[in-house]
């Protein structure tokens, strides 16, 4: 009885092997060069801030908003955030003031209008 197991052989064409080797080594060399001689994140941020200040500020504002919304979901900071939101809604005032009369007094005013119109018709 002979060996009946067949060996599975992977066949790769030679031009594909050459392309993969060239691309793989050049990509690895580029990453190594950038890591060794590239700018740090702080240097990149400073360069972008000098050239595109308005967009960098907008991005920082979006980070602050994201942090605010993350704090809203955090149960431990809920009381602090609720206090800040109430302060914003009240416009910095301690308590809200009513600017109009209650609804019950408005209803009594309509009866006066109807009675005065009936007096005019008579």
C-alpha cells in the first residue's frame, strides 16, 4: 500500500510574486522612513493651526461638544450638567419670571369683550 495522501501545492505565478515583493518592501520602507524622520503629532497640529486656524478651532469645538454629550450620558456628572443647562436656559438669572398673565385671567377678559359688544348692539 502506497502513500495515498495528496499534497496540496500553492502555485503563484512569478510576476505576481515579484509585484507583491516589490510593493511589500517599498511600503515597509516608507513606513519606517516616516516613523524615523516624520513630524510628530504636535508639530503637525501646530502647522495645521497656523495654516488653517478656523478649521482647527472648529474641530476643537466639536471635540468639546462630543465631551459634553458624553458627560450627559454619564450618571455621575448628571447633576452638574443639569445645573449648567438650567443656567443656560435661564439666561444667567437665578429664577424664571413670568412675562404674561395666567390663563385664568385671560379667560375673564374675553367675557368682558363679549358683554361690551352686546351693549353696543342694543
